[in-house]
C-alpha cells in the first residue's frame, strides 16, 4: 500500500472490475485513453486474469482510492507497465474514472506516489508516458509531478474521427525530487 495525504494506492482486486467497466464505457473518461470500443465485464475479467499472471515487479495496475471522511473510495487506476529489466524503465498510466474527483490534485498525488514506488521500490531509472496533445489537464498534472516533454509522435492516435499528436514525457531517477 502506498499512502499519501489525499489518495492511497493498493493492488487492484477482482471486485473492482465493475467500477472499471462502468468508467471505461464513459466516453468522457475515455476521451484521452486507448479505449475505443464498448467493454464488457467478461473482456475486463480476461484482461485482469492476464494482469495478475504478471509478476508485480514487471508491471502492475494499482487502484487509486481517495480519502472521504474516514473512508477510502476507489476512484480510478494507475500503474507501471512493461518494466524493462536491463534499462530499468517502465510506462506510466493513469485514469480517474469518477469524474467528480477530477481537478482536485488527486491525479498529481497518485502520479507522485506511483513515481515513488517505481524509483524507490522497483529501482527504475526512467518512467515515461504517452499523452494525447489535447489532454491539457493530464499534461498539467504530469508536469506538476515532474514529467518533462521529451518528444512528439506525429498523428499517432486516431480518436473521434481525426488524428492527434502524442507527447512522450518522462522522469529520470536523477531528476526525482520525492513526494
Ligand atoms: C488526467 C487525470 C489523471 C488528471 O488527474 P486530476 O486529478 O484531474 O488532475 P490534477 O487536479 O492533479 O491536475 C490537473 C491540472 O490541470 C489543470 N487543468 C485542468 N483543465 C485544464 C485545461 N483545460 N487546460 C490547462 N490546464 C488544465 C488544473 O488546473 C490542474 O493544474 P493545477 O494543479 O496547477 O491547478 C484525470 O483528470 C483523468 O483521469 N482524466 C481522464 C482520463 C485521462 O485523461 N487519463 C490520462 C491519459 S494519459
């Protein structure tokens, strides 16, 4: 468990999947995600079975929980994927599916906790992400967490009938300032 001030991260459980299916069928949530088709519970369970067969040190999806009073509420997922054993790099991903929790600094805090996990628990050297050029909220949250823009993939995504550029952003362990 990774615990911050407003959010904590824990392993994703099978019981969390109905939330994920609901969120990933919401076009406002998926506007900036690689999720272009309706998602069923069965499809999500198949994805989950594949995820839990991967060692956590090679990649793991984590549930983001927000503190609400004395309770913790599952609001989305984050994680590190495809950990490269030699270069010690991994891809970061995140979505907050409960839209009422957007724009409250929770994405930034969840990003910082995931970076801390990557650098301090998994001994990563580089954590990178891909973000659509028009995802201004995501880009702002990532910059606030320490990611820098290192390049642009031109027209690398097709969404809602047109192509978009995709930014590559990363943080190196040597740049990591902690949470
Ligand atoms: C992207 C996401 C994780 C960010 O989390 P969040 O909790 O909403 O973001 P935060 O509150 O931490 O930070 C958002 C920042 O963007 C800024 N912002 C919001 N809308 C903006 C806009 N249209 N233009 C510029 N900045 C904007 C906010 O002011 C805030 O910056 P500040 O803290 O300096 O004020 C979340 O919104 C989300 O999951 N969205 C849907 C799925 C998604 O886009 N996933 C990421 C795919 S790469």
